[in-house]
C-alpha cells in the first residue's frame, strides 16, 4: 500500500501542500486494513458515488494509477489534533471490505468506509497548481467548519 496524498481540514477549503506520489506509508492507519473485516470477493459491488471530482482531479488519479490499473484509491478521514481532521488518500490493492462504498464512475475505483463517507457528503476534490508552483489535491467540503 502506498500513501498518495494527505490534507488537513482547517477551513471549508483544504489544500494538500507538498504532496507527491512516493510518500512512505509506514504510518498507515489500522482502519484501512482489509483483514479487519470480511474481505470482498471477486463479485463487482454496486457503484456508490462518494465525492465529486473535477476533471483535473480525475486526470491526476488516472495518472497515479496508470502503472497499477487493478489498484484503487482509498479515501479516508482521520482525526488530527483535538478538533481537526485530515484527508488521507492511499493507493491500495484489492480486496476491500464488504461494508466499503465503492465508486467506479470515472474509469478508476475510489473506496471509502461507511464511517468516513459521513464526513465526505457533498465534498468535491480538485487538483490545483498554486502560483508558487506547489500543487496538490484541494478538498472543498461543506461539512468542514471554520474554527
């Protein structure tokens, strides 16, 4: 499993700075371990859209998965500090669990746990390049509250 990107939620619009596709996943959380639940068999699950993606985000996800077309993106929301959350994007190989929401609508697969989907309702993921040259996924989430 390879960690792709990560983002802190501080305001309704969140930016991942300094992200790259070669980050080590030695700190991957146990809640993404498919052995904790029943692993999904080879049956195709129904499509369950979990987030909106801009064309730029779709293009980046496709590029990240270009060398591993059978892998999928795991999108999760993790608590960070006393009042914040962090988005976590990882490239994983199947299987996923029976409970996971699986979105195959953009030519690749995004997998989200039911718990995390609550925090992602109505969210949009975009790919943005800033004037200073940094680039990364930008999360616009109407559920995030300015603190």
